[in-house]
C-alpha cells in the first residue's frame, strides 16, 4: 500500500481539507448539538471524545473509506491469525495471545502458542507467590522485598510506566527500581539504595545480548559478590526474562530462574509477557491479571466493533487526518494523572519506533508523511512549560488528553482543579480567541487604542488545534490495560494505512554498530591514545578532544 496517497480516497480527503481551511472548528460546533454524541466512543472502560478535531461527517466517511482501501480489516485478521505480518523479520505479531482468555487458542505457523503462554503465566504466578510469602529467600534467609529490573527500551519502558501508574496498588513494603542506561551513574545510584540481602535482580532482555543490559547485569552481579553474596547465591538473587536460553545459562542464571517469551512478542509490545514480572511482583499477580484482562477487553472490541465505532481505528484515522491532511507534525500525550508520568515516554517508543518509517512494504519510499514526533508530560505541569507552542506556535500539534474522572488519592479539591484544567485546555485549543474578542476584552480593561493595537496580535489564539479526550472512571489495572492496548492497536492501524511495517526497528541498528567500532578508540582514564583518523573530521575531532581530557583528568 505504498501508493495510498494516489488512491481516490486519499484525494477525497485532500479536497475535504482544502474545503475546511477557512471553517473554524468552533463553527462546526455551532448549531450541531449532536457533534459530541456522534464523535465519541465508549469501550473497555474508556471513553473517547474526538469531536474537537476538524472533522465533518464527510471527512469521517472518507477516512473510513481510506481504512477499507488500506485493508485494515484484512490486516487485522492477519495479525490475530498469527501470520508473519512483520515481514522484514519474518515474524508473527501476537502480543494479543499474551492476554488471551483461557479458552482462546492462538497459533502461528501451525503451532499453538496459547498453552506455552499459560504455562509461563503459571510459572510467574508461582514465583510471585513464593516471593510475596517470603518462601523464596535471599542468601541470608531474608525475604526479598526489593526488585531491581535491569533492561532497556521495550524491556524497561513498559514495566516502568505500569509500575508507576499503579502506585496505589503497590504491595506494602515492596520497592521496585529500574536501571536502563549504560551510564554507570544510573546503576550506581540504585545500588546505593538497596540491600544485597533483600534484593532480587531481574535481568530483562529478549535477546540477552543488548550492550546496556549486559553491562549493567555484569556490574550488578559483581556488586552482589562484593557485598556479601557468593557465587552459589546468584540463583537466589538473579532471574532472567528472555527468549535466549543459552545466553541466560552462559550468564550463570539457573534455567529454573528464567521466564521465557517468544520471538512473536515485539520488545515494545512485551509488558504482557514475562517482561511484566516486575509489575506482578510490585502490585501482586492478581492485579497483573487484571491488567491483562483490561487489554483483552480492548482486543475484543478492536476485533469485533465496526470500523466507525472502533476506538483504536477511529483514533488512528484521526491521527492520519491530522498528520497528512491538517499538517500536524507532532503529537502530544498529555495525561492528567501524575501516576501516568511515564506514559508519554512509553508511547514515544511504542509509536515512534513502530511508525517512524519511510519505506513501504514493497521497499519503495512512501510518498506521504508517516508517524509524527511524539512527546508529552503530565498536566498540569506541561501547561507551565510547552503549551505556549500548542496554543500560539506556527506548527499545528495534535494532542491526546487523558484523565480519570475519579482520583485514586482524593485530596481536598485537587482533582476538581486538575479536571477543570484538562477541560479548559481542550476548549481553549479548539476555540482559540479571535482578534475581535481580544479587542473587546482590552477595551473593557480601559486600554487606549494605541495599547490595544500593540497588544491585540499577541493575545490572539488561532484555535483549531485538534485534541482527543480520553476518560476513564479510575486509573486501575483494567483501565490501564485497556489504555495501552488502545494505543497498540491504534499504532497498528496507522501503520496499515501508511503501508509500513510497524513491527521492525532497523533504524536503531546503525548507531549500535558504529558505537561498537568507536568503543576501543575511547581512552581509559589517564590513557594515551593515538589520534583518531578513521571517521569524519567532526567525529575524529571529538574523539581526540575527549581523549585529551580523559588523559589529563585520569
Ligand atoms: C523494542 C525494541 C527495543 C528493545 C531493546 C531491548 O521493540 O526492539 O527497544 O526492546 O533494544 O532489547 P532486549 O530486550 O533484547 O535487551
């Protein structure tokens, strides 16, 4: 589908966008009492209002026709059927199987995967039980109440986001830390906080070859051995989450202490697998099961709801509309819940690693824009930082506002204030403030004409900034599961429309290879190195500069 932009459905949307250029969104609301009802969907404990986008019924019809032209339904069926839709890696994409009902049977390449998933979940449940009851003990006989999850990318961002999001569900007395960066300061700071006798290290790596994770894992093991643990105690304090049994064994982790997953689970789609062990340990396995159940509800909805009432499909089509026809090059994720502070970072990977692609399935360069730049911060913090650009910048930035109607931690009128800000922002972004409104306001403040002329242009808000609002009753394991699955499927649908493979990530390889080449050129502290010559002038110059500093400072 590289040629989606030459289809009549695409052309119809271009014509729609041209027609709507001079129609302010506020006019679309005027005299259309049904707009909110027509442009909202409820599913899996979530409510989506997409009416604050520059949409008309005609646009929605054309977007749905585009989804049909791109064969969204066919590709969705192929994903659920376990076909190798990740063609460049020749892999199925079956994270939905990780949260399947006990009666579901998923398979790929003629092989049932559901039994293996259930067996691994059972193993995780048993392990969580033994840790929580203090049966699985550390080397000195103490219960393990602290977890350090060592992983990066997909083996870090998902569990870290979910553990933070579910803070009200943490089991008393338990702590979880996440170490990802190869910068030794990250691990060192965490090791300062933990007691070797009571700490379980989870080495989370699908491949078990990732430089950052292996470096951190080896340093953590060395620290453990230097701080009271013996070689024979490693099995009591180190477990692995991986698909690579041999590498896990070579690291010295007992096969019994390895929780496996499979190559049909993409890293950034893996928090539902063994990679979620840190979540289950921190909030209890029953809550991890609720997280899976929430995602399963969204899977069911995605699989069965007609396209026009399908939340992930509509969210994706709106993103396509804003990206390709309204000209939004960036998309903000704005959760109005402090516990969702890591959601923007998590979705940044999920979305940008999946849809930051420029080549279609047939290998040719696509003729249209694909994934936008994603960023975000929790509200209301972002309001005092980057919202200025959202309201009055020269670029259109679309945004998702996400909020629970009821806080898990009600405190005075904090939540009412939070929600009023959430609503005010989406209203302001949609309506804006016209010059006439600004002038009227300034004259009521008794400003002179000269003052009004000087100030008015600065106080105009163009409006027409597209937003989606996603509500839930409370942020809890089920709704979090549904929310994450919503975005997973949304990203998939966008990729289908854009004709790209959302499940590979070749773009991260080049830098990794070059870093391996450069590593031996970096001086150890105090070491004299020959001048670097193998690279471009900038890279050579920087290596030489760094080495000169390190030689003197060593
Ligand atoms: C995710 C990516 C990537 C991956 C990390 C860690 O989809 O593939 O972020 O998760 O590079 O990889 P390992 O789990 O193999 O260490």
